[in-house]
């Protein structure tokens, strides 16, 4: 019976290896592999019971007790089993050796044509490059691949749906802190090994955290493709949250906070603007975190955060560059397939209540030149007002020919520089303007002129020439974005994450054609409303000369 | 089974490592020298409907007079403020209306114009670049506005991230009166000395067709682009002045410290280094390998010690600036005010470790793979290629600078790298420290690094005034 068990195990391993390879090649769903394993596992006790209770005879199965022991063929069968075990063991060793020699399981070329081709999602909208493929693993991990063989390099973006909006008092900054911890070791790899392995394979990485997302980026030569999968799979499966490493990392993040906010007047004002413009929604929290939270979050906070947000069903990955979709999906199944899905994270329930009057904010610190930031509540990424507002922002602050640059910087010299952007997240955000003022600026005059100009859009609209120019700039930027594999990854990923479909990225030129001057005027009238404005000033304390 | 597949991938990956530094090479390009000396480089490729252009005129901020730092940079800025038949606003409008990008800037060695336009707008692009270089308005009103704005933007930067001002302080202290110590954008006080007449003179002295290099890459027809550029620049007059002759600066002996006081700063920013090497340094591959390991990537020795292990800083790196003559080599980092000495000690210690222990074979392999693996995306777009072609030509190099680089990396040995480290990285007793922070909190403890010269961030200059070294006693009365 022991021999039967051994033979069964060896045979099962061979069957699993062969059929498993076939299933992967066919692009079968992940459960197919697991189902195969289950069938083989169920077969094991059945085989043992049969071996114990029955004998296999030339005339069929007979109960052991019914067999005349003098006529028993157990010995002969045993010998056959011995042979079978030996053959299977030899085959097993050969298979293992064979596998060592072959980097991946491949069927002979000759039978490829007769096997059905793997099926992945192809683009189904007009204007979308036909070579893009998408696929969602059984555990919910979504992967998009855009092959581009111009340079022998690959870019990976991994979008984790976790950012400042998923935080609350006590854990503000945790998403960003976690971004750091993802590089700090796993059960298999000590701190530093992730980067050492990647860089030794020619790759580099980075990551960023926003109000909505944590995004991981790898840039690597195609020769490092499987290394990248192994590294990414390892940290998603086996992340170690080592308490001593957490303490060191607090110091690093604190240093980052000091650089970007505490010692930078722009950052200082920006943090408090968000904290003032939002009173309920978590967009009020700084992505870097409040200082006391950086000092105090706990091991438990980190562990539950990882389990909730770094589950495959909360991730979207994009690969662009010198790859074939099939190899990416195969590697994804191999390295990410076994990671279990988790319950979906809780939805963000808090809706920012309507602002009913303007809010003002003053920061008095040592400031050689004053700063002014102005924000209005606006829409989210998919709000129909968002694209016309982006066109308008281009008209107002897009480069040195823009309206506000010409008026405030060139003609009236009220500002040294002006810029603006719109938050385009999952939840309604802000349209934001930031001005650097001359040392002797009359802040009230600047404010009046800025608001007059914004008002002018609401009352008089924009010209067709301004609209055409903004469109041209945005179309050229769109093409520039698609001229690198990095830009391609960012473009696809942004559309997939915020619009639920990467194909939306390619709709931009068409959508821009539809934006009208009337629409822009209506959006300006709606959004540039002083009741929903927050205005912040940072300057030296009154009565003190600026440096 | 999973284990065995892992082994397979490791073996396969190891096999790849040794062979993939095969090299990167520049695409073919036409090189044409016009009768007036202008050099054109044309690299036609039709992947995206864009054209990148880079025009370089040598000279730059190292030609700024001693009391007029920022002159070349101000001129570059003013080139965009009206040219040919277009006023400043009209010029900006012409670029933006077709979604183009066009800007001029100065660095120590040149004034450069970078452009990127959709291919259908190639003729407009050439016209705008021609007007900017050959026929800028250089109008008084625009000049006064730009000068005042430039002064105020330096003031504004002093309220921003101090890390951005550090290169100006560091180069000024290291190179002193040498042209490589010039702050490219000028200082508040030096900009005030510059007149419109200075700009006009710089334009005719330093800029002309005999010095111009234009590289174009992207979606165009070579013959017609060559004709357009020849028509635009073939008859541009020669520059009337001579280029500055720059002597190589020698590394500074001993130790010295510049302390820039920013009262209330909660963080200390520091540069530590000395004079490094020039662009033509023979052992560039060895040096790049060494610097990659020392401070050129995330797992570098500096990052490991100052960030990963100790949490002293968010970032640390080592920079090499290479010009026609030796530029600077600096360790760059920052830390909380209270850990200033700890971080400085670690940085100096890592430098010692580099010199004493050097690189092992695994580090060299890793650095080689890293440099080559990260190279192709640097030459991916038309604009990147145009910039690279122009830089090679303007600096008197040839394409072997790129094309043979992979081979040089492969040829570098542990011994040749060790020799380079020893020669290029300064020993612990020859270091220049430039430290910006809250002086009251750190003044006393940084005396240990050498004689301290102190200045305030509110001073309207980057060069410290008077004696470079004030020493211990000099501080006591202040």
C-alpha cells in the first residue's frame, strides 16, 4: 500500500506538471490549476482505500478478503508497482532536470498550431491601439499590457487604491508611510534586498502617494522581467513589517516632511489650504501625515492596512514596453495568482458638505516673498465639468501666453509666477491657483485682480482662438505623453483607475473637440463662486520687514 | 514544483546578467557644416509626429563678468521676450497656438534653445528659433521687467526648499573667483549690476553662426530640413568676441567650512566635496561605476548609511559635474538640525570607506547592469536625441562617447576602478563643507570640520564676502 501511495504521489506530480503547464499555456483561468490539484488530492485516499481493500486482478477488482491468499497476486502486483514507482521516479527526476534546463514550459512548436490560442481582452473601441491586451486574474488583480519594442526596456506601474482619502485622525500619512515600508523587506528578503536585486538586474524603481492612490513604478531592461515579477510578488505576498525598521522609517519620513513642508513655504501653505477647504472629507489630511501621527501609528495599524489595501482585488498593474502580453499574463498568474483576494475596502462614506461662504487662512512665518493660494470646490475625475475646467486652466495659466500670466506677471507685475491645477480624484476636489508675489506686494490688490479675471471668464467667456490654442497644447501634450513607454503606462493606468477603462485614455482628442466655449463659461460661472472659495496667504508677520 | 521553477528563473536570470550590457548606440545622423561654420545634425525618424530641436551656442555663464553673474542667463530669458516681427506676447502666442514648446536657457558653458513641435509645424519652429537667436528684440522695458523678476525669484527661492539654492553656494565656495564658481542665474546683487548694454554686447560677442550647433531629431525629411536650417542660419554673422579661456581649478588642500545661516530652519542641508574631473576624463566608465555604487542610486553606500540604516535623512547622493575643465564632486544630503554632526560624520565615513575598501566584483557587476539597464530610456524621444547629438558636437566629442560606453564599462576592472577612486575622490583631510541651517544651533559643533566662514541667507550674494577663512577666533565676537 505504501508503494501505491508513492506511485500515486509521483504520478500526480507528473500529471500536475504536464497538465498545469498546458493550462497556463492555454490561458485557462487560475482555478483550473487548483481544480486539477483538488481532483488529484481527492484521488489519493481513494487509491489508498482501494489498495488496502481490493486487489487488482486480471479479472477485475476483488476484495482482498475474498482472494484466496494462496492465489494472491499481491506479490506480482507489488513487483509491478515496484517497477511503476521506479519508472515514475526516473521520469520525475528527468522532469525536474528538464525543467532546470528550460526557462519556461513550452510545447513543441509543431503542436502549437493545433492548440487553441489564449484569449485575452482586446480593445473594442475605436482609436485604441490594437496590440493592447487586458486580463483580470481570478483574485481580482487587473493587468493591462501595451507592447512597444522601440527600446529593450519595460515599465511597470502598480496602482494601489489607497491614499490620503483612506485615512482618519491618528493614521494620517499611513498610505505614504506604507509606500516606504513596501521596500523594506519580506519574510524572504532582508531590508534592502528588494532594491539590491532590482538594481543588480538593471532596474530602478520609485513610488508616489496621492490623496487617492499609492503608485509603484519599476523601470527595467526586458531581461529583468521575471526578476521584477518575483520581487513584486514576494512583497505583495510576504511583506515583513519589522518594528525596528518601522522606527527607522519614521525618521526618514519625518525628514521628507521637513524638506517638503516644514522648510518650504509653498508646502506649508498647501497643507493648510486643504485642511481649511475641506472640513469633513479626508482630502483635508496631508498625504505626508500630521507630525504627531507619523510619530505614533502602531504596528497593528500597519498590518491591517496592508491586508485591506494591498489585496490583489485592490490593485491594477500596467506593463508597457518590450514585452508580449502572453508572457506578462503567464508570469502574473505564476507570481500573483496565489495571492488571495480580500474583502473590498470600505467605501469612503463622507461627502464634503457644501461650503456656504469664503474661508480665509493666514500663515505668518519668515517669508522673503509672500505666497497666495486660492482654491474652489470642483468635481471629481469623471465629473462632466472636469475636462472643460482643464481646458480653462490651460487658457488661464498654461504657459507664458496664458491669460493670467500675461495680466498678472507680464503686464501688471503683481505676481512673480502663477500656476494652477485641478485635483482629479475619486471624490470631488479643488481647482487650485498658486501665486508667488513680489516682496512688496499689496496682497489685497492681487486678490482683487485675480478674482476679477476669474469673474471675467464667468461673465464674458473665452474666445474661439483661446479655445483652439488650449486644445492644441493639450493634444500635443497627449502625444508627448505617448512618446515614451513611461508616459504610456501612466496614461493607461490613470484612465483605468479613474474611469474604469484604459480605453478612455484614447478618447481625449475626441472629447477635446467637443468642449465648447459656452461649456467653459458655464463651468467657470459654476465653480468660480466666492462662496466656495478658500484663500490663503503666507507672509512675514505684519510690521516686520521681509528679508 | 514552485521551488524548482524559482531555481530555473534564477539560473536564467543569472545567465542574462553577464550578457546584457551589450551597449547602447546612437542612431545614424547626417552632419553638415555650413559655410559660416554652423554645424547641423539631422536624425530623421518617423515614430511619432514630433520634432525635437536643440541649438547650442557655447559661452554661457562662465563668460559672465565677475560682478555681473547671471548675464548669460538673463540674455537667454530675454531671447523669448520678443524676436523678429513678434512682440513678447505675440512670440509666446505663436508657440502656444500650435501646442509647441520652445525655451532658451543658459548653463556654465552655453546658451541653448530647446524646441519640440508637431511635425506639421516644422517651418514655424525653424522661424521662431531663427528669430530668437538672430533677431531678438532685447527691448528695454522687457529687460527691466525680467531683471526685477529674476531678483525677486531668488528672494522667493530663499523661502522655498533650501536644497535648490545649495549648488550656487557650494560652487561659489569651492571655486571662488574661478568661472565655475559663477552662480548661473546670478545673485540679487550681481543682477542689479547688469545693463541692457551688457546683454547687447554679450549677444554680439558670444553668439554667432560660427559657433552654432543645431541638432534635429524626429519626423521630417532630411533634405528639406537641411534646406530650411541652411536658409535660416547659413548667413548668420560670426561672434565678435573670443570665448573665455578657462584654466583647470586644482582641488583645494585642507578643510574649510561655509555656514549659511537660515534662522529657524529645522533641517541642515550640506554639500561635502572638492574639485573633480572634466568631461574627457579618460576613465569615465570606471568613475561612473564607482559613483553609481557610492551615491548614484537607491542602494548606494551613501543612501544605505544615511537613510536606510540610520534614518538620518530622506536622501543622499554624490554628484559629478563635468565640464571642459574639472567640475565639482559633492556628497549631497540633509538632516534634522539636531543630527547635523551625526550625518556629517556618517557622510565623511562613507567617503573614507569608499577609498579604503573600494568596490567588490558583485558591486561592479551590479553597477554595470544598472547603468546599461537605465540607459535606453535616456535616448527614447526625439528631443532627448537632439539634445544628445547637440551636446556631443558642441563639446567636441564624437558618437563613440555613447557607442563605446558599454565596452568601456565592460572593460573596467576592480583594480582600474580602485585607482580611479583613489585619484578622484578627495581624502578626508581635503574637504570643502557647505552647510546651510540654523546657525545658532549648529555653529559651535561644526567648528570641528575646519575653519568656518559664515554668511546669512538674506545676504544678496552666493559668494561669502571678504576672507574665505575666518577661523575659530573670527566667529567669537559675532
